[in-house]
């Protein structure tokens, strides 16, 4: 990657990130839920497409220009392209190494866990899967005392629970399972992986990291709403959330940093409890339609920023009446002939 390609990557990456961040934080309060969850995903997709477009660029065509114009675009003798490529690749390598370490840590953690026995848990899991609409196999495993309930696994979906889960009541089991199954139902682990990869490739873009953090928080809000919609009492849910955060004593490291679905540690706990106890007013049908149109418009703008790239045009395309000789004569002429 030379300096010009990295400049193009930098500018368009910042444009996509800034536009997505502005859409997330400046939209009306009643629309923030869906916008804050959809726009970052579209932005991350655009950033990945942008990077792949630079790795495998489209065919380019050289257009001859007058010598006087070509001199204006000449670069200095020192070209920092090699240094730019090295710096970008070094940052990408560090971020991908961190993701690899996290994946290995989670895999090691899963090997140390044990299946959760008991028919009560199996019946509760099957009932909650039907309520949420999750199909397939989902495993239940205990990961140690004081562990925060977490959902993990892109292909082998697993819910990790603390040892204290064996003594939970039926209501507590249902609340926790509904929340963690909500992450599987919404595809949160896939969007989390998408955001991680986009941030790794665009580590220089602060907007990408901000959007990833905001999306992590909004995922928890969305699953909280799902639990309430499935019949959980707001007071019981908020109390259980506080109890799990207070009883949390140990989280394995470094796997804990990569278990994005760990409820009490993700997002602002106070804000989550406030939303549970004092829910916002639901939008009407017309507002939901306007919300959907807004999301589609924002997605189109982000895709436009990804696909749009300036190209050089010959003067004949611009309708110029001058030929090459006339243009060179005008550019080399004395701009103040009367001062001699």
C-alpha cells in the first residue's frame, strides 16, 4: 500500500465512521434503539468492503495529461509509502494477534467448564428457546463460582453460568436464559466479530472503536427489552441484575475481555436498570415506518461513502474548448505582462 492508497483509505474510513457516529448520537431519543444497533453494523460492513477494495483494487486506466499539469501532481523524491504500509500492517497484526489470543483463551476456558446437569435446566432451556425463537443446539455449562452468565460460540453455541446457578429459582433461570438466548436470536456474536475485525483493520479510526463500544452497550439494552417482552417482572429482573453484579468475584483472564455477552460488565449497569424500571414510550406505527426509512437512508449514505471514489477526467470530458497546446501556453504565460 503506497501513501496515496493509504490516504484514500484514511479519508474514506474517517468519513464513514464520522457519518455513522453522527447518525447514532444525533438522532431523536425515540429512534435511538434501532438506529444505534443497525448503523454501526452497516458502517463495519462498509469498512471491511473498503479495505478489501484496496487489497484487490479495480482496474485502473492511465490518462495522458499535459506536461505542465503532470508536474503539479509530482510527488517529492522521498515516498513514505513503505513506512505507511509497515505502520498500518503492524497495527493490524497487533489487533489480530489480540483477537487470536482471546479466541484461544475462550477455547481454553470452555475445556475447563462442566455440563450443567438436571432436568429442570433442560426443560427451562427448551421452553426459553421456544419463547425466543432459537433453533438448534445450545449447551449449558458451569464456569466456576461468581462467573457472570455469558453467551459464546459462533457455531457451537454455549451459555456459561456460575456454579451458583444450581440453586437458582425457576424465575431466575428463565430470566438469565432469555437474556443470553436473545444474543443468539439477534446474531449479536456475529456482529461483535464483525466489529472486532473492522476495528482491527481500521485501528487508526477512533470512530470505529466508539461505534463498537456503543453497539456493545445497545446489544444489552435490546436483550433486556426482549426479556421484559417475554413476561419477566421488571423489579425482579433489575434486582437479579444487581445481585449478579454484586456477587461477581472472579472472571478468568484474558478470556473475560473477549466474552462480550457478559451482562453486568457490558454497558452501564445503572443505565440498564433505569431503562428496565422506567421504559421509554413505544413508538407508534408511523414513527416505526419513519424509523425504518431513516435507517435505510443512513445505510445508503454509508454505502455511498464506501463505493464513491474520485477519478481523474480528461479536459474533453469537461467540455473544454482548449487543446493541449493552448492549455500549456496559457499555463506558462506571464500573469502580469504589463509590469515589465
